[in-house]
C-alpha cells in the first residue's frame, strides 16, 4: 500500500500532522503539510506504508477537507 498526496492543493488545516505525526509534518515555510519520506513525481508525493499504519491513514484521508490524500 502507498499514500499519494497532492501537496499544491493542501490548505494547511494541520489535521494529518495531528493525527499521524509519524507520516506528516507542517511546513514552517508555507504552512502546508509534508509527507515525511515521500518521493515527488510531477507534483504528486508518494510513500509506501505498512499495514499497521492503514487505520490512521484512512482517518486522515476521511477528514482531509480538500481530499488531496489517497490510499492505493
């Protein structure tokens, strides 16, 4: 499984970083979330996750107000 994230559309609500600080951190530079350890390809950030991280990830996805995070 992996997370994909469209960072340019992030509004910086901070929910992902509060719920799952192991994978998300807020940027002090522009106020948007950064997906820790992700790789960028054409403005899409991706990161492989472990099965035990799926529940937190689904919670983050469900509550993202702009729906820019997906689980594949």
